[in-house]
C-alpha cells in the first residue's frame, strides 16, 4: 500500500511472493536465533517465556527495532 500511495507503483505478483518469502524468512531467522541464544522457561504455569539472560539483545532489541520501522513506515505513508 505504501508503494501505491506514495510512489504510484503497482507491485506485481513476483513482488507479492518475494515480500511474503522475505517476511516469513526474517521471522523464522529471528525466532530461531532467539531460541538458540536465550532459550525458554516455564515460569507461569503452562506459559512459556523467553529467558531473561540474553533477551534484551536477542529478543527485545530486534522486536522493538522492527516495530519502530513499521510505525515509521505508517507515519510516512
């Protein structure tokens, strides 16, 4: 939608599948890195939480960075 509104471009089918692959790929890589470097614990009954030892740089940093970029993109649109 940003491309259509701001840049007057109509993305095609190839862009659609590439953006889907990139979006799911980045999510899978970040999830895998989080599980490898921080691990999880069952602290509150059945709920599984990311361990807090390395969670700031491995989980919260990338999460807040991507959320900030998404918010900025919406504001620019």
